[in-house]
C-alpha cells in the first residue's frame, strides 16, 4: 500500500516537472520573440509585474502595455531558461534575457489551474 502511494506521488511530481519544462520553454520563446500577446494569454487575471520602470499588481491588459513598452526599448536577442523548480502547487523558473541594451533576469511563478498553467508573478530585473 505504501509502495503504491509512493509510486503515484512520484508519477504526479514527475508529470508536473514535465509540464513545467514545457511551459518554461514556451515562456522563453514568447519572451525571445517579444510576443506579449502569447505571454498575456498565460497570465492569471491579475499578476504581480515588475520591470525596470514599473511594478505592482496589474490586469492582463495593463501588463501587455507595460511589456510592449519594455520590449520596444529592450529588443530581445536571446532568452534561455537557467533554472526550474516545481512543487505540488507552484512552478518557478528563471530565464536569462539578453537584449540589445543589456542582460536581464526574468523570474516567473505560476501554477496549474484546471490543467492550464497560469503565471502569477513575472519579474524582469
């Protein structure tokens, strides 16, 4: 009985790790191409957003405007996932973003809701 529980728990955690890897790659690709529409589709209804020029809780619409402005001033060249971790409720990953104006660290925190990955925090520093 205990072995069955352990096997099921490992399988569930493993599937969350695979889902996180897929989502982190998807976010990195959207960042690298400055595809704010794709990013916003992954955002929760409200999101904690931090950029070098803005911070606070934003709606999806506000977040899109802030990110459009950031990418307009900082054209992305490369986005690489550098760290990932998944728990039972949250996933966190870090993306190294190289732009024409400098290098940034993007941290993303999200969770699965109804099988869909939603970003709750998006920080560019």
